C-alpha cells in the first residue's frame, strides 16, 4: 500500500513567511524581506532575511521568530549561529529565516543569490513601513 504524503496548501509557506517577518519586525529588525523560492529550489519554499544592529539584537530577533514558529505549531528543524549572533539560520522546512548583522549580510549578499525569486509582499505586516513613511514619522 502506497502512503500518501500530506502536503500543506500552497499559501501556507507564504503566510508563515509573512508571520515570521512580522516576528522579526517586533524586535525592530531592519531591511526585512521575504522571497518566494517555490520552483527555484527543492529545499525550501520561502526565505525571510532580516538584519539586526548587534549580536544581542540578532539573538532577540531569532528568539522572536522561534517563539512565533512554536506558537503556530511549526517544527524547528535547526538553528545555527545563535551563540555568535552574527548570522543565524533558522530552518523550518518550508521557510528558512536568516538573521544577520548588517556587515555580514552585506558580505554574503543573499538578496543577489535570490534576485530571480519573487518578493513576498509585506505590506500590511505590522511594523513594516516604507522608508518614506519612516522618514516622515521621524520628523
């Protein structure tokens, strides 16, 4: 008898990426972006990339992502780089989250690697403000 694999609906990885991006923003992450890599890679459907200003902030962002994932019942497959706090990778199977310090993010330039992947719209995600709105609010 052939066992049928249970698959998540197509939008679940997108919705999860948006929620994890929100978790990043809850800890004041900068330059948060999410990409839809379905069809471009076999090991994940989406990626979330965020930056923190220090090792302490990178760990705080990571903790927020882990807390949000667990609250949603998601299984955290792996977490690498937490102790150093320069680049943390969180593997949730369908979604991979990268939290960087800005200089490390610039060095590895993952955005260039995934430049062909469509960006996931984060408009409406609490905490996500276009740069012009942020500048206006700072005045």
